[in-house]
C-alpha cells in the first residue's frame, strides 16, 4: 500500500481512551479510538499504510479486508482535513 505522510505540526499522543491527534498550527484536535491511534502512530513512525494494516490485523484480530477498509477511510479523512499528504 502507499505511503501517507503526516504534515509538519501534527502530533499524536496516546491517552487512557485511545489517543489525540493535534494540529499544532490550527489548534484543532481529533480524539482517536485505540485502532485509530495505532494507525496514526504507525504513520508518524514513518511506516506506510500496508504496515498500518498489518499492525491493525495483529492487534485487533480482524481480517485483511476490514483492516484495509478502515485504514483507507482514516487515511482519506486525514488527507481531507489536510493533516496528511499522500
């Protein structure tokens, strides 16, 4: 799968309830569940979407089709919000 790069000024922090994605420039944030946090953290580490799919499958015991759909949806939302670039 393709790479997706978080824009400069985007930070992700784990919390007791998942995580928070913060756009430090705009002062906006997204609250993420555990799976969203895993995907965004994987991207922040410089890995591609395929690695995020693999990690999601391993952590949450879901099938590849579901993991790919979930990662693709979150990736598109990040791009639409201008928090990431393909």
